[in-house]
């Protein structure tokens, strides 16, 4: 038995060895047969591709000829394009064919001949297409008729090459068939061994089943572990959601496409929708500032589901989850903060205003005492009073700064829009602050000044405030004995004013908040300089309201250079006294050039255009032109004296009614000399000149040149009030009523007035809206607010006077109106220090 088992094992072993030997030999033969078949099949495929490519070349060349000739008939650019494309394909195909048969010299020669023929055909096609494109259709047809038909030669050559390839194709296919037959016999032999391989396969499958069962048990165990991990993750997410929901601020998690993936409970309260409904929403619908993947900082506007909005402080961050970039957005509602800020600002405003009245009395009283109005003072008492007076001035400045900040933040700060010359404004500010520079032992020096006029549009007082702040800061922080350098230069369409100090510079940590409210560096040596920390914040707001920018930079050689820019006026704005100027004109007859210039400046501030004559003869000639509404005369003139000039003017019909104001050192002597003569002099003014009296005289002269009565626009919706005011000023003025804001604007657009009386409460708006229109006029009419409402600081600087109806009697109203139309009340918009 053991022998039998041994022989069986030997037979099995021999059979296995024989099978392995046979299988190896069969494999080697099969590999050889397959490699040979593959080479044969590759040749068959190559020949097939050559034949197909030959057909493509023939077709494309035919298309090129066909469409080029069709282009002659139709003229269609599309057909020309098709012909050119087909020509390119035919040429490229022939080149491909030559490379494909590079191992066959005979075929290469045939394709070279075909390429030459093709080139001739395509040259003819190009000539035909070019002729048609030039519009020479007849020429193209002549080319078609005269060109030799190279098609048969091309086809013969191509056909010969194709026949050769077809012969090769047949031979190679036969070889392929023979190879295939051998492979079949080989496969039959191998199939004989399939049974044995099947047994082995059954054994292998059974083994595989056992292996699969083992793997299945492993997968079951992995699934249980995965489920446990998923439960842990769900618990973690629930815990995170609970933490987020406990937050009072809205928190949103957004994917890289801007879609909300997670929102806490506070989001539902903030946006007016459940947090679940917010998931899947585009974040830009809720926070427009986040559109396009932006990451803003600070305050943004947030939109609720109902379309309303609220301000919020935003904080954003980026993190990665499961290989995806996510963003987290935290919002904090600023509505309550804004309300508290408003309450704070109103409180500050109220306290500041309440402080102003007693401070004014304190400062005024201390100023009078220090000046000696109360008699001589002991030295110690005087020193103490000077300290008190100095600090009262500082306290008034602080209150004014706080009021300015409050006005800026609430949007109630009003600005004039006068034409100013930037260089003169800077010189004026430097001159006004020289005393302050002397206190700190420094010098203000204008180191750069443009030779050209630099006109800007703005509020002179506010711009002087900016310059004063920059100059005072530079003086405080510059060492004693140094110079503060001021420059006025052009920068494109802007004028740039810079102030450079010689101080220690601005600390790096303080630079990004230097223009914030109450901002001051914390260094003790800087704190000792004093100040409220409001000046630069106010300066920034004023400059930006004028359309400019403000900034600073370290100066070369030490110190800091502060600068601000203002837009330059266009050329059309720089010449307000053109031929179309509607301002009244006055002729000044004065031989002293300095006095003449002074008179001209005073009169121009009141809105008049001024001409100057240096002698009586010139004045007489100019006056007869009839272009003047008034005239001033000096009695002491070279040649013809002023009295003689006046008599000749009155004797001439052209100048008989011309209002004359005498301005002379001998005015009273002249008045006595002309006593009894009907020369109609408006006023006799002695030198030195009183500007207010000159203004009043010219106002009267302007009235006489028209009709002798002033024209007053009364914007009032109550007819009884209009009637009362008309009766009060019946002898001095004519009242033109306007019963609404719209009618008031219309009247102002149609004509000029000597005075505008405004009631604040009108049916279609506030009468104060007219102030902007009036302020833009040249000359600007004086304005009287006559209303049931108390006067407001918001418009006090924009009007000439203000009266409350319930507190004003007829006599007071009459006196105020008379003073205004006679120019006896200084117009706050015509400050002689900052003239237009």
C-alpha cells in the first residue's frame, strides 16, 4: 500500500512536473505566436491607416478645388475659409503619408510627386481666392479657365500608391490569418489542461471563501468601531452646538462657497428666523460685506429676513475641517451701543452748552480785571488772576472742542463755501499764532509758497482752526530755538499744506490712532504738553468735509511732517468777477494808493465790485459811463478838488442821481461848504474810516440807486404776520411774501433782495433749508430768523440775527430790520479777517 501510495505520489509528481513543463513550453510558444501576431496586426493597421490617409488627402484636395471655385460664384467668405482649411489639411496629410512610408522609397517618391502636384493645385486655389477677395471675380474666372487641371495626375499618383498599400494589406492580412491559426491550435492544447486547472481553481475558491469569511468578520468589527466613533462625533457636535447656542452673539459657520453650514440660536433671534432655516443660505444675503469671500473687520450692516437691518461688529476666522476650508463669523449687535453713544453725545452737548454761559462770564470778568478795569491789583493777586484767566481760556477751548466733536458726530456741523486763497489763509494763520510760538520759544517759517494763486472752496474759520491746531502742536513739541516749517504747494489738482516740527517724533504704537478722539501718547514728557486729544480728530473731520485728506509722515532729519490737501477750484471758479457778474459797482475816487487799496478791500467784502480813479478828471470820465451804482469821493484831490467834482457830477444828467459817499480827512469842512447846495450826499465820513459806517452808507447808496426802498423777501406761511411786518417797515422797505419753502426758492432764483426774513416752520419743510441757497449767492443777503422757535446754535453762525415772535415787540423788530438793511449789523459770513 505504501508502495502504491508512493507510486501514485511519483506519478502525481511526474504529472505535475510534466504539466509544468508543458505549460511552460506552451506559454513560451503562445508568447511567440502572440508577439508575431501583434507585429503582423500592427503592419495591417499601419497599412489601413496609410490607405485611409490617402483617401483623406484625395477628399481634402477635392474639397479645396471645389470650394475655391464655388467661392468665385457665390463670393461667400465661409466657402473661402473651407477651401483654405481643406488645403491645409491636404498638405498636412501628404506630409503625414510621407513620414508613414519612410521605410518604402518607392512610396516616398510617389508621395513626393503627389505633394508637388498638390502644391501647384493649391497655388492656383490661393490665386483664385485672392482675386475674389480683391473684388476681381473676372480675373478669378480667367485663372480657373487658364489653369491646367492637375487633378488627374494627382489621382493617378495617389491611386498607384493606394494600390501598392492594398497589396501590402492583403499580404499582411494573410500573415495575420496564419498566425491566428497557430494561436488556435495553441489554445486547444492549453484547454486540455483546463480540467486540471479547474480542480486547482475549486481548491483556490474554497480557500478564498474561507479567507472572505475571515475578512467579513474583520469588517463587522471595524463597522462596530466606526459606529461607536460616529456616536462620539454626534455627541461632540451636539455639545459644540450647545456651546454655540449658549453664546449671546450670532455665530455662523460658512463653507468656502459662502453657504451657511451652521448657525447658533442667537442667529435666529438676530435675523428673525430659526437657526435651522438659515442653514444653506448664502452668507451675502445676511451680511452683504462678506460677499466674494471677503473678511471685513469693524462694523458692518446686517440684513434680517424681513429686509430690515442693524449695525454689528464683525469678527471672522478661518479653519479647516475634513480637508475643507471653513470660515466662522461672529456678530455683535451694535444697536444698543449706538443708542448709548447718542445719549452720551447728547449729554456731552447739554453739559457743554450749560458750561458755556458761566464760563463766558468768568473769562470776561477775569479778562477785565487782569486788564486793569477794576483798578490796580497787588502783584500776588494779579499773578493768581492771570493763572485763573489762562486756565479759563483753556477750559473754554476744551468745551468748544467737545461741542465741535459732538456736531461732527451728529452731522450738525455746518460749513460755508467761500472762495479762498490758500496761500493767504496760511499766512493769516501763521500771523495769528505767532504769539503762541513765542510762548514756546519757536518760530513759524513759511519755507515754500507757490507764486500762483491757489483758490479753494471752503469755510475760512474752520480751515484756520485746522491750521491753528497743526501749528500749535508743532510749537508744543519742537525744542526751544527751532523753527516750525510751513509749506503751501500744488499737488496735481490739489493744494497741499504741510507743517513740519522738530520734535522727537510720534511713537510707533500711537501712530494708528493719532486721529482718534481723546488720543494722546502716554509718554510722560508728551502728556506734560497738555491738550484735550481732540484737535487732530476735529481737524481730520473738517478737512474730509472739504473733500481733502490729512496725514503725517516722519520728516527727514527728525521730527514729523503733518499735511492736508484741499481740491483746487477750476479756472471757471477762479474768476467770479467776469462780465456777467451781477454785483453792484462802486467808483472810488482817491489819490492816495494805500487808502484806495484799503477802501477797495473794505467795499469788496460787502459784495461790491470796485474801480479806482486817482484824480477828479478820470473819475468824472468813468462816472459818465453810467456803469456805477455808487461813488466815494475824497475832497483833497490833485488838480480839480472834490467839491468841484461833486458839483460837476450833479450838473451832468448822466450822473445827477449817482449816490455819493464822501470819504475825506476834511469831510465836515466840505459839508459846511456845500451847506444849502442840493448835491444829495449819502454820508460824510471822516478818515480814519469806520468800516461799519462805510458799509451802512454804501447800503443806502445801493437803495437810492434803485428806488430808495429796500426789497425784503419774507418767507412766512401766516398772512397776518406778513401783514404786520409790512405795516411796520412800510416806509423803509417793500415786502415780497413767499408762503412756502418752494416759493421762497423760486423768488430767490428770480431776483435779489436786501434782506431775507425766514420762518422756520413752513408747510413743506424747514425755512432753514434756504440758508444753503443764500450762502452760495454773491453778494449774500443778510438773513433774519423770525420764528416761534428759539434760536439754535446749529444755524446761529449762518444768519445775521434771530428773533422769537412771542418775545419781540414791534419796536424791536423795526429796529432790527432797519439795522440789517442799512448794514449796521455785522454779517457773520463776511468776517473781514477771512474775506471772500
